[in-house]
């Protein structure tokens, strides 16, 4: 599998579709309905913060990350308002702010890893995790950090197999009605 940095403009709809398939259950109450969410994601997705795998020209896996220069799915209230209207953009921006995590100087923060359903279980996620570690080294980051919700033990097991260790657990009651979970574990992997 070949991992490439970034994606072509033509990949934006596929990226949004894959992202929504992976995270729509969590983000649906805030970013829904799906058509608007996918429009928003396609518009704001940053190729500078994506590591991608294609199969036969089709996007099948993405690892998004957050650095001091931005994030895979960034955008603020004005970009949200372009899709959801002024009021919709404001309340969605405030709700999404609950998910914000501070970024240490020496770390690469994983925004999300998502793989086409047809390619799950074939090593795409593992390949993307290793690509994130290489990206962190290239950016002189000492570690890769991610958060995994506690209702996703399969993902946590993958991260542990790839050298990530838990360092903290966060719980916020406001997250459950908005995002369907309230507790997540922060995990890190040292790369330098």
C-alpha cells in the first residue's frame, strides 16, 4: 500500500463520504443532516493534513492530523455558517468547541483515521498509523497523540498493538447528548 500526502480536489466528495461513514454516528446531531455535513467536510478538508491510500484510483483510507498549521477538518463559525446559516454555524461551532484539544509543541495530534468499509481488516488502518508516526518524525514531533472513545475497544486494541499507551481519561457529561459518548482515553506513542 502506498501512502500519499494530501489528496486531489476530485477526492473531496469521497473523503467526506468516508469521514461521515466513520464519524457520522458521533457527529450527526451536530453536523447533520448528512448532505450538509458532507458538503461542509468536503469544503474545509485540508490536503496538507491528510495521509491517503488509494486502490485502483479510489480513495480507501485517510489519516487526518492536527498540527500548529491546521487540521484535516478545520473551519470555524464562518465556514459552518456558509453551509448551515448564521445561527446554525454559531451553535455548531460552539458545540464542536467541546471537542477541541490543546496541542503540545512536540506532538502530532490524530484527527481521525477512516477506512472504506470494503477495505477494513486489510491493514489499511495499521499502514496509516505507521505513516502518521513517520509524519511526526518528519515534523520533528516526539510523539503522536490520539483520543479514542471508550465505546470503541477494537480501535483501542489496534492502537495498543501499534505502541500507543494510555496517559489520561477525559469525561464530559455535555458530550453524551451531543456526540453520543462522554468518556475518551488519550493515548500517545513516542516516535523520537
